[in-house]
């Protein structure tokens, strides 16, 4: 789900889970392919979420605005990735590469938005698809929040989709579906394991903030790079 606001060279990326919100400010690296992490902050919800994973958007909106103000970021474009259980997702296998959408649908529940895309072929002539679903009331929360706080929210997607996008970005013109499939099988279809421990050192400049780019934040920052790569290359 995407919509576009004002043009800007500044890009703020948000990773939202049931427990915390991470905000990052990323810019293109003009010296090499990759990004510069100008700022990174994480907020714990501490009760700002109810049993249906509905967040207190006033608290979230205030925090995002505060992040922009603290770092003096003007007219930022914002992208957001949701993690499980805020989204439901799965990989599904079909015997043919062009199934009908109804064959892939995760749920027939009302008020649910879902989508899918083709991932890769297997060695036994089957085809893997990624399917993701999210409750529309949850998305509506963030649309309304963006309007209320005048935030230029471009993309709302899943963490998994952002990591897949980062994989494509890293391989660029050398990307091949078959190699992607091999790498996914190698890591047991866990997208966060597609990347080796040194990947952030290759694609990210973080101004000496080594304490930020640690094992606890690595998947979050990889997700942020995936979000940034989708917008900055558009």
C-alpha cells in the first residue's frame, strides 16, 4: 500500500512491532552504493497497545513528530514496515506459476487487506509465493495518524517484504530468482537470515554509532535499508 506526498531528499523509516517503534533517518550514500544512517531511536510501548494489537496512535504520532523535530528533519518522506503479529504472512507452494488469486488467499475474513507475489521456483517444478494479510482497521489507524500529524507516509508494508526488497537491491542487476530460491532454502525461508553478519558494514555508514548497529538492532536496521532502497530507487 503506497501513496505519495511532497518530494524530499530526506527519508525516515519506521519499523513497528507489537512492543516497540524504531525510527531511522537514512540518506543515500553519494560515495558508494548504500545508505548513511543519520539518526536512530527506539520507543517501547509499555502498554500503548491493546489485545487486538491496536496502538495508541497519539503516542506514536507524537513520538514520530518529536523524532523529526529533534533531528531537524524537514518535509521527510516516511515508510513503515509492520512485523508479526501485526501482519499475518506465509510462504505457500503451488504446482504452477500463475495461480488464481483466490487460490492463494490467506483469509476470507471481512475487513482484511491481503496481497501476494511470486517468489521463486523450486528444484521439483513447484513455485513459491509470499502471501501477507493485515486488518484494514489497523491500516486506517496509521492513515488517520499521518493526516493528523501531517506526515508524508509513502509506503506501509511488512518487514518480510522490506527484507526481500533489500536482497534485490544488494544484487541489483545481478539478481536472479533461482539464486534467491537457493538462498531462501539455505536459510530455511527466514528472510532475516539472508544477510551475513558483515552486510551492514558494506551498505551502511553510521557515523561511528557502533552501539546502535548491534545484534539487537540488526534486523530492524536491515528492514530500514530495505524500505529506503524501495523509495530512493523509485
